[in-house]
C-alpha cells in the first residue's frame, strides 16, 4: 500500500504505532539495566542471548537503511542497538570481564556496521544477511528462555523490557503490513512476538508466590536435616565420652 493512498484512519494508526514504538524503545532496555545494577547479579540472564539479539537488531537496522524505508518505520532499532551494547557492557562489568579489549570490539562493531550500510563490501550484503535476522531473533529469545528454566530464577529478568519488546512486534506487524508488505520483516516480527510472550510467561511463572516458598521450604528442610544429624552426632559423642568415663572409674575402683 502506497503512503499516498493510505486511508486517513490507517494513517493515524501508523502514526500512533510509530510514535509509541519509538518512544517505548528509547527506554526498552533501561529497566533491565537497572535490575542488574540494583541486584549486582545476572542470574537468570543469558549473555549469549543479548549478543545474538544485538546481531539480529543490527542486521534489521542496516537492512532498513539500505532499502531506503521511512526512518520512522525502524528508528527504534537505533535505540535498541545502542541499549543492547550498553547492556552487554553492564553485564560484563557485573561479572568482572569488562576490559579495554571489549571496548575496542564495540568500536570495531560500529565501524563494520557503518561500512555495510555504505555498500562495503557489497551493496547486497545486508539484504543477504536479512535472511539470518529471524534465526538470530528466535535464537536469542530461546537462549533467554533456556536460562530462565535452567536456573528456575527470573528475579533479575525485567518483565517490563519484554513487554515493550512484545508491543514493538505487534506495532511493526501493523506498520509493515500497511506500508511495505516486506515478508522477511513480517515473519521476523511474528516469531519475535510469540517468543517474547513465552519469556514473559516464564518470568512471571517463576515469580509466583508458590515458587519461592517451595525453594525456601526445601532449603529449611535441608537445614533442619543437617541440624538433626549434627545433634545425633553430638549425642553419640557425649554418650561415648560418658561410657569411657564410667570405664575409667571402675578401673580405679578395682585398683
């Protein structure tokens, strides 16, 4: 559908989707960054997920630039790429692996991206890489899902961040359907939406009240069992000492 032939109603819908999506994506990763800084932990998070997600976002951003699509239809990816880079640096700092080499790699990554958007090494590079955007997006979310289910902990996972990601997918399905009809982008957004909802559900599931008490109860049970074992050992030691004392006393009497 051409931008000049869009019905006024749908034009308003597109405008709302663009403004709301870009506005939300400006702060999308900030709740996640804040959660990490507040807890000082990355338990339940997958570093590999963030790295693969960054690659997928970069490909989609570059593809949109090369295709010459309206900036308003993909501007959120500028903010998402920048925030993912910051998120990675925060994670590496939290686990004690942030160094000069990683900062240098960030600069190299940005330089490579700029080169690709300028047609280096070939103008068709990003359109070719776009076929890997959906696998990257899906893989990053599957890695995050696996991290949550393996650790059975989602306290550090920001549900707000994933809600914004899910909304972005819905918004971009609408705008791309009306403006570009680009099937690779639509497939990418649809799969992303399904997996975002899965992550939200998993994160909320492991925050349910009946999950935490179970862990606490299990821990308390183990502590009580250990205490009982210690008491038994102490009782046995005391009894043994008393028996030895009585034996010594009887020996003294016989003497």
